[in-house]
């Protein structure tokens, strides 16, 4: 009986958290896009570790990380970025409202990221020098968007 009560309590608490995330303005969209960003960061960590020499170069692992990045680029994530899903509307978001402002160059930044990922995908499994050569543009594309459109981290 105690186990049944404990399980019911856990499910009720978990359900409350899920419902709260769904009820916040665009909570589910924000969580989903943050998940994609976390997945990208994981792949970038693999590639960056090799590029810096912190991790031994492994052509297969580098190619897999680059291929995984490319998979995120090919997703149609437009539904995850509705206007009003910025940090001022929902503190769970780190996106700035500038993304949706007139004249925003978010599309250009997304294109630059896709091009940098494409170059990394072509280079990653070739050799360390090729991976390192593609890393600067990839990191720059990530940083360019984050500096312009993400709440600064402390």
C-alpha cells in the first residue's frame, strides 16, 4: 500500500511539473528548442575537444558528431520559435525578443550556421587539420547568433 501511495505521489508531482511547463507561455516550445541546443552543444563538445587537442582525434567520432549536427540543421524547428517565446515573456527562455524584431538578421545567422555545419560535415572525418580548419567558422556561427539573440550568461 505504501509503495502504491508513493508511486501515486511521484506521478502527481511529475504531472504537475509537466502541466506547469505546458501552461507557461510557450513552455513546451522553449523546452524543445533548449533540448536541440543541448544536443548541439554535446556534438560541439566532441568536435571542440578534438580541435583543441583535449581529446585524441577520432575520425569516426568526429564524423558522427558532425553528422548529428547536420541532423539538427535539417529539422524544421520553426514551430519552436513563436513570437512571444522570449525571455521577457517566459523567464525559462534565454531568447531575446530581438529575434522577432523588424530587420532582425536571424535568418542570415541561421544560414551561416547551416553553412558552417555543412563545411564541418565535409571536414570532420577527413583529418584533424581539416576539422580544426572548419571549427573556427562553426564556433563563430554559434557565437554570432548567441551574442545577438541570447540572454547573456553570468
